[in-house]
C-alpha cells in the first residue's frame, strides 16, 4: 500500500515539475504603444496643477492641504515626540524603585562589616527566642527536609 502511495506521489511530483517547466511568459503584440501623461504646458497650468491626480494619505479626502498638514503633524508627533523624546526620557529618568541606591548601600554595609571583622550576615537575624517551633512529639514521624 505504501509503495502505491509513493508511486502516486512521484507521478504527481513529476507532472508538477513538467507543468512548471512548460509555462512561458506571454507578451502583447502592441510593442510600440506607450502610455503618456498630460503635462502642464502653460504658465497657468503650472500655477494651478490639476487636483484630480492627488492621492490622499487618508486624513482628509477632500482638501489636499489639510491632508498633507495632518500627515506631517501626525508623523512628527509619532516619530519625534513619542519615539525620540520618549526613548530619551525613559533612558535618562531616575530609578523609581531605588534599585541602584539599595545596591550601593548593600556594598557599603558589606565593606563596613568586613572592616569591623563581624559576620557578613548575622546568623541570628531573627531572635531565636521569638520563634515558636513544634516539639519532637508534635512532629511525630514527619520527615523534615533541610
């Protein structure tokens, strides 16, 4: 059964390869035809360009000047104010969680304890008298993993 499946796939693959090789590009018989755009020829045409050829950016579909102004304003706001100044303020703003200050204070405390010759971390950080531990009878056969 699998041999038939492989044989069928091989035939389909060979057909698709021959189809791909037999495709060709067809061109038009009108090789000498060209497209031309009407250009302004007088001073009045240069002064008042035809607004029919204007393509809107999507901010104003009726007025070209309002469309260009809104486009430029939105891109200026998005790129300059948000991306550039936003990145600058985010990069150079002070540390709101005071992580740098805490790390600096920890290094100063470690240096003070090393110079004083005491333990870096006090083993009795919490007073042992204030901790209520269960007795051995209360624990029974419970396995304690330390």
